[in-house]
C-alpha cells in the first residue's frame, strides 16, 4: 500500500509530515502585540485537536534524520520568514528575525510537547504567552545585529 500510494517510505513520511503552520498575517496585528499574537497562535496549534501530530513526528524525527531536518527547515524558512517578512521594516532582517523566532517556538515545542518537561508542561497557556510573548516581540521589533 505504501508503494502504491506514496511511492516509498520517504513519500509516506513526506505526506504524513505535511505541516501548515497557518501563521497569522502579522501585517494586520498591532505592532505592540506581535509577539503575543504569534506565540498564542503557536500554543493553540500544539494544544488544538490532532493538527499537531504531524508536527510532533517531524520535530522528533528531525533530530536524527537529515530528510526530516530538511523538511522542518523548509517549513520554517518558508512559513516563518514569510510571516515575519510581512511586518519588518528592513526586509534583509526577515530571515534573522525569523530564525530567532523559530528557535524560541521550536524550543518551546520540544520541551513542552515532545520531552514533556514537567515545569514547562505545568505552565498554563496564558502564562506561556505572557512569559514568551515579550521575547518573541523583541525578536520581531527590537534591535538586532545582522
């Protein structure tokens, strides 16, 4: 069945890990609320229905599998850079800012949803938004050295 529908195990993996982050249009968010909007969306994705299962598979696999790591990079390069690029003043900074945002988002996902570190799991959604939102905000709007 795998060969018939997907051509290979890699084809099945690619289909199973098709990830659309559906990030908000940051150009429509008040500048002072960018970090909060982005991290709230991120937490809601992971804590929503089954939409995050493919993301868990992809995140786990990316640690040891180069194809999965490339897929994860591609998701973040295309989707996060596009979202961040819509609101930055200097387009040359979009990839740097998106990389910083991605590091925070992936770190949170890894510790809360994959490794399930008890102190991180115990934090309620609003507290995560309040704690991580200002960091994301700084990555999006603060001074960075490129």
